[in-house]
C-alpha cells in the first residue's frame, strides 16, 4: 500500500500542475477573478463537460462571451429579452431550452444568495445529500422536463461526476493553482472523487475499486480507499487516476490535447 500511495502521490503531483489548465475546461473559470464569476463560469463549463475537450472549452467561452464575459453582472440584471439569444446555443444534447433554464435558475440563485456555496451543505449533510439539495433548489425555476437530465441526482445513483468536478474546483486549494479553493465552508476531506470512465478503469486496475458500475456507490468506494492515503484531501488523486487512464501508455507519461482524449479529471 505504501508503494501505491507513493505512486499516486507522484502522479497527482505531476498532473496537478499549471500546464494542465490551458487545454482543460478548468481554464474557463480561470478567465475570471471575481468569486461569483468563477462559480458561474465553472458551473456552466462543468455542465457541458463531456465530449471533445476543445469543443467544450470553445462552447463554454462562446456562452460566456454572450454574457459579455461578465456573467454575474449579466445574470443578476438580465431580462427575458436579454436571454432570448441563448435559445440558439447548443452543446451536444445541451440545447437552447436547457441553456435559458440554467441561466434563469442561476439568476434566481444569485438574486437570493451571494454565492452558490450556500446551496451545497456538504459538511452538515454529506456530499450525496448536499448535491441533491442543490439539485432541488436549482430545479425550483420553471423548466422543461428534458433539462433535468443535465443536473445529476446522486440519490438516484448517479456518480454526479461533473458536479463533483465543479466542487473540486471550488473547494480544493494548493500551491499548484489548478483548483480555486474559494469555498471555505466545505473541507476537501468531505469531497467525493469525480468518477468517469478513465478514473474508473485506472482505479480498478490498481485495486482501488471493485464495483463494476460507475455510479455513486462506486464513487464513494473509490473515495474511501483514496481517503486512506490522504484523509484530508482524497480527491487530489483524481489528477493521478485520470491522467494515467487518459494520457499514458505503458512506459510513457504525457499530457495530450488530441481530440479523441476526454476532457478533464473526473468530468
């Protein structure tokens, strides 16, 4: 176990580095410095973070440009007329109807709260119920049923990989500067590892995950095993597991930006 921990520490340290930012969706919130802008940009980028990474980044930047690259100010002041152009936005199955609902919901949230942070009571309810709590609040804004699929519910078994990735961005803080660490009410120790196909496959090959489905129970099983290596920051190993699975071949370690690579750790 000591050798495995040292191996994962080494790989996490390698991939959790500034060079990781530019070709990754985390680069989108890195365009901003205001807390609210980082949250909004991060949440929207994470929401559409599946498929080709270049397309994810391009579409997320296009979406923010439509908000004059001032998302918080735009949303809290947006009228129905201001939101109409977003009906033409789409990223894969996330279409204009979904987009307008997401913007309306974020507008309502920021008119009531100073931050999205208050809607994730991770420390009191645990990550699973906190994400479900956020989902219930988010869906209070009128919407089409089709849009609900874009907000995962871990109480129904979803691994909620994109929301867990967003939480990692907001909560974790270290000298590497990839994650933001702008939420102080949540401890990194309470986070759940974002689980995608690369993370799952690597974790199983290393004996860190036995469950075959990439669902919430698998995410909790993996996180529990990673917590044994670092109780205070288990999800830092997301970088290691994703990097190994997505970018490495036997005897080789590299960071790829090719179009057939997936998009982000734990997306």
